[in-house]
C-alpha cells in the first residue's frame, strides 16, 4: 500500500476487506471495524499508513490484515 493518508472506506476496498464502498461504510457504521484494537466510527476521516509502522485492521471477529506502507 502506498504510504500517506487514506480514507478508511477506500482502504478497506483497496485491501479486499470490503467488496464495495457501500459495504465498507456499512461495516464502519455498525462498529465492525477496528484499527490496532480500537473500534473506529464514521467520523474517522483518514488513516495514516507509514513505512516504519504497521497497522492491524480488523473487520468482524475473524478477519485481520496487517498493513504497512511502501
């Protein structure tokens, strides 16, 4: 993933954690998305993806993905 700031729904679709923007927004609204163990809400605008630090994205109970910038 390219380093920098990404909008959360775009990040979920780009990584394959959601099949569409509508599904990504729905998952966020229902409280099913966490970043580094912290649940996120719709008002989280952008997520910072850096080269030196990886982030763990959780969607639902069983889907996890470690993301790191390049």
